[in-house]
């Protein structure tokens, strides 16, 4: 019985796909007004579907005034642009729309951008940077004239390899590291080589929003995994792996974005085992590891992996130099080969200059001193934000690292309404629904304390709370 | 009748697709040895195909020892790894293999790399670069701490807009320019947003090889357009547009890679008109424009476009600074919106540092002086290569710009054999078939004179001709 429902759902989709196919090509002008469209028989053969499915598609198009029927000779394009999506629709441009919800909020100009989980540029040691850049030019006079290999500069991969081995007990060779132009590129490449349409993909709920967009774009069937203060319900994770046979699990177990939660060490070990058992790759995204306020976080899941089940993405951009765009991916050779191929078509290698600057800066003692200062500065900012929210009825769990506060508001609050009102007051934040693969979590918001300075934080939070208090008593009425 | 054949071909493919689907998931371990596989009825419903198609797939799998039948209860996974692709096949890794033929040749280590259409790093004004970098840090002390917008640095887009308007009479605003991390990324983004599976795409024959790989990956049906010394046969181009209704035509009309041909001005104007008529986007890739040896080349096709039909990709990396990775895409707002969205998921913006260095270096008077020297140096290298080949029976048309010689060898020569022998002698070149969407052009090769210095060129060509002369008389026997 269940199968029946599923088949009928898919038939529905198929019928819509044929509508889309026809409309798309009419829009592009492949068939001009009054031109004859392909026959039901021909389309049924082309798509390998039942003729009734095609017939259904044509009926809808006819009903909507996109096509007309002439006697028994077939379907023809209805003139008069009734098929247009709107007055400003350009007929030559109809393309795959790739969603990026977060980037839309980031485009809003605002004085108090709590939406940005980026480091305040003033917290970076900008004055020292140019010194290191000079050093790079002395050491590699031809650096701007030289392409990097697609996999990344060997000197940098060797240095990172030593670093990972010493710090996190990674068992790794430089051939198992890829340098990417930031973690976004890494997620994109991984999705492109590993995910096929209809593959199940586990994603934390909530999660880093652009990851949802990337996996959806590849046609993944997304299965959410709840993350809480104590990590995951591993029994549930195992059940999901058993039921859905997912291709991969994209996760951010350390100072998780947006919640700030950290998955405990014992769960990490067990998760690596479960993933191996069910042949589900773990994509461990780890951008906040160095930004801890108390104790160092537990070792990455990659450290517990003995079977090549974990792909580790480590971004450094967030706190070393956002303008550099450097991240690295650690994985086993069989996957590495695929990632290198994909990268050779995507950008033919991260710029060598950026890799060399990063190399000399990141591994300097100055960077390590700078990191200590950074941790203090950020924990102070976090406390300022928490203080500003302390006399509200909002709830959150104080994070021990990272850039974000994940805040729950009373259920009566309509988040979209609060965001609209906030933007009027030059404030932005990220509504919880954007971080939710199911587009729910309507009572939550992510506010980042990393981008604004202490005074701006005080003023901005005060203003945000003000907007909240002035909301009509029952705006959900 | 023709339709019948087509449908049967597609049914063939469909049946193979179902085989692949099952094998892929057995390989991944979704169904374990002796586990029951989905029923014929269920798979037929899932894929919306006739049950006979699924049955056919199972029959082949049974025949190959991948599955077995138990009474009448269905199909089961045959144990014993008979489904494995080979002893070294990693069951967890089976993914979309993305082809990149050119990058494979580039991975060959050789003393005489005629395969590389890259600039000799010694031809770049490396000493001056660090000066400009210092300037950038003085002007923008926080440049490494700042993300670029996804579309690219506004100051750079404004400068490029002025430059394009003055130099090529582009009618353009900075909102119609995107900064990408090199032309490879630009082609990749364009393919991803504009090409859907089964879309026809016109591509020159021969062409820039990675472009073939990118469009194929998106599932395009590639239709070759012959390019010759005098450009295209426009009547044929029109016929192809009429017949195939292509989504786009990827072309490189100025010092074309690999042939060096330049499409004349009158054809450019007419091509823009035809493309508009048939709603076929022209993707004009223009990386060699500044590298002319005689007269300046004709204006870009984009200059003749009045309808938003042309997308212009201009790479600067090749001669300004390969290590910078900077290119720009000019197109109308409707397409720009899509490209920005795609880029926000692909790498969230080209590094600001690289954009600022490029801005200050490219628009300096020093760069313009450098370009003049560069043109002379490259034309000298071209002549050295041509001299080295002058007493062979090879044929080529002397290019008036660019980095490459496109050479025809006698038909008796087996190019793969010559390449193998050349690699033994530490020489690489690009066999013509790699540049051909149809994988023919077996008598041609691309040899680049841009990467090696004058002495290396002399020695390398001598050595290559030597390898050729020592080939067995009839290696095609």
C-alpha cells in the first residue's frame, strides 16, 4: 500500500517535470507561437513514461493557456506570452535556480549585523600581515607567476599534515590533504562527487544553512538528525542509517553552528563505528575548533576513524584571514582522487600566493599568541551579548566556543515579523528556519557576537530587545 | 521510424541505468550478501518504467553473478564480491567520475612541457609585484580580514567596467560584472546554472579541452562547430541552431585555443544576430586578447551584442599573474543573478587580497609596458618553435597571437604512440583528440611555446622531432 502511494507521488512529480520541460523550452523560444509541439507519443517515448502522464501535462498547459489544440493534429504554442513568468521575465534566461537563503540575509545592509558569523576585521593582526606577505615574496619571488597544483601546495600540505598529526593524532600523509578555497568550496566539491539524485543525506537539525542548499541542489533526500546539548541520540542515528542507507552525514560536532553544542568524545568514537558499519561517510566540518573559551574540545571524529569513513574539512579562514580563503580537506586516497578531478574543473587550484601567506602566518608563534587574545576577546563579546539578553524571556545555552548564540523566543513571536521590524531598525539576525532542513524551528534565531565590537554589541542588542518588546501582543493573531 | 529507433536506444540506456543503480548500491553495501533486493514491481514503479525493463536488468545481473534467484521469492545479493570492480576497489567510494583529460597530461613530470599553455614565470615582472602588494596593504590595512562580496570587489568592477567601455565599447555597468577565481570557475558556474541534462550545447572543434569536460558533466548533448582559418561556416552554424535549438555556444574566437585562429569582425556581428534570433547564448571566452603579435584583434562579440545574448569571460591570469586567479564575467542582470547565487554556494567570493592586487597592478602604466615586452618575447618564442619544425613534413598555420601552435602530422603517425615515446624523452604535448569533442583529430597536436625559455624550446623541439623521426615506419600496421 505504501508503495502505491509512493508511486503515485512520483507519477505526480513526473507529470510536473514534463510540464516544466515544455514550459522551459517554450520560454526559451525553442517552439515559437503557433508552432506544433511534440506529440504525446513522442514525449512518452522520450521520457519513458505512460502516455497518460504526458496527456495530463498537456491538459494542464492547455488549461493555463500555454498551449492550444487544433482539431486532432496536436498541441500548439499559444501566442501572447501567457507562458511568461512575469512582465520582467527575460525569455532567454530560465535556468536552474540555486537557492542560497543565508546569502540573501547577508545582502541586507545594516548597522547591527548579528547575522554574520564572521570575525570583526579589527580582531585580526592586520599590521603584522604585510610583514608576512613581504616574507613570502622574498622566499618565493615568482609566487604570482606560478599556478598551484590542483591538490594544493606541497609545502603547505606537509606542514598541515605534521600539525594534524601532532595536535589531533591524525594518521595521515600529505597526499591525503587537499587545499580548497575555503570550506564552502570543500562542501560543494564533496557534494558534487559523492551525492547523486535521490541519495539520502543526513544533516544535523539545525545546521549550517548553505550546506542544506548545496546538498539539495544535488538532488539529495535530506534526513534530519537532531543535535542537542549532549550530542546526538545515537540509537536514532543508527536507526536512520539502517532505514535510509544514507550516502553521507554532514556534521559540525565542535562548537556547532548555530547551536554552539559540542558532541562528547565517547559519542565521536561510537559514531565512527556506526558509520563504518553502515558505510555512511561522515563529513566533519570543523571551522571553530580553535575558538574555545574554556577547555580544549575533544579530538575530531577523524581521529577515531580507522576505516576511511570520515572526510574532515578544516577551514582556517574564519579566524586566520577571511580574505585569504584557505581550507583543507583530509580524506583517503580513493576519495581524494575524485575531489582533485572535480577541483581541476572547478577552479584549477587555489591561488599559490594565498597558500604561501597562510603557511608562513599560521605556523608562526605570533599566530598562536594572537589566537589566545582572540579567544579572550570573543568570550568577552559573548558575555556582553548574554548580559544584554539577561532580562528577556529568551532562552539559550551558553556556548563554550564558536561565534554564535542560538536563542529560543516565546512561541507567540512570529520570527519573520520580528526580522522585518529589526531590519527597519538596521539589525539583522538569522531566523532559525533557515538553519533547519525542515524549515521549521520558527521560535529560534541565531545571533552572532563575532562581527560587532563591544559597544556595537551593547547598542545593537538593546535595540533588538526594544524591537521585540514593541511587537504587538499577539502578532500571530 | 526514426522515433522508434530512438525510443529503443533510450530503453537500452534505461535498462543499463537500472543495472548501474543496483550495482552501485550493492557496492556501497546498502544491500548485504544474501539480502533481498527490491521487487521488479517496486523498481518499475520507482523509475516509472515498464516491468520488462527492470526484469532485463535483473537478468543481466544474474548472468554476471551479481544476484541470484530464490524460488519465486525474488532476487538476492550474491556473496563473494563478484560485483566488485577490482581487487583495489574501495566499496565505500563509488562516485561520479568527473573527467579531466588535460589535467592528466599536466600531471606528467617532463623537462619539455609543450603541453602547458601557461606563461613562463620568468616572463612576469616578479620583482615589481611585491611593491604593488605592499601598496595594497597600505591602502587597505584590513584586506586579509575582509571577505569580498560574492559578486566581487566593487572598486575592481568599476575599474574593469571603465576599461571595457573605453577599450571595446562595451555598454556595461559594474553590476553586470562578476569577479571569478579564474576562467575555469567562470565556465563551471555558467555550465551549472544554464545547462540541463539533454540540452544541446555548441562547441568549437577543436576547443579548450576542460570546457568539453565541464559541459559533458552537466549532461549536455555536445554539437561540434568546425573552426577554420576564416572562422566558422555561418550557414552551418545557423543550420545547427535551427536543428538542435542549443542552449549555448561556447566559443573562443580570438587567438583560439588550440588553433590560434581569429574569427573576423564581420562574422562576429553576424554571429551575434543569428544567436539572438535562435535564442542561443554565446559564451565568449577571451583569455588571449592582449597577446597579439601584429595588429590588435577585432572587438569582442560582446561589443556587437544588443540583446543580452553574449556572456563574456575575460581571464587575466594567463599573463598578469597565474598565481592570482582572477577573471571576470560580463553578462546581463538576469543571468548575473543566477551566477551570483551559484558562486555563493561554490566559494562565497574570490579572495579580496587577490582582487586588490590585480586592481592596482593591472591598471598601472608598468603593466602596459610589461605587456609590450611580453608580446615581443612570445612572438620570438613562437618563431623559434616554427624554425625548429621547419624541416619536418608537419603543417601549421602561423598564429598571430596566443600561446599555441596547432600542428598537423602525416596521417600514418599514431599520436598516442608518439606521445608515449615523447614522454619517455621527457617531452609532453596535447594530442589533438583531447581538444576534439568527437575525440578524433588524431593527426593533430597542440604544442605551446609560452612555458619554456628560448634555449629549452630549441632543445625540446629538436628532441621531439627526433622522437618522431625514430618512429617505426608504419606504426599503424
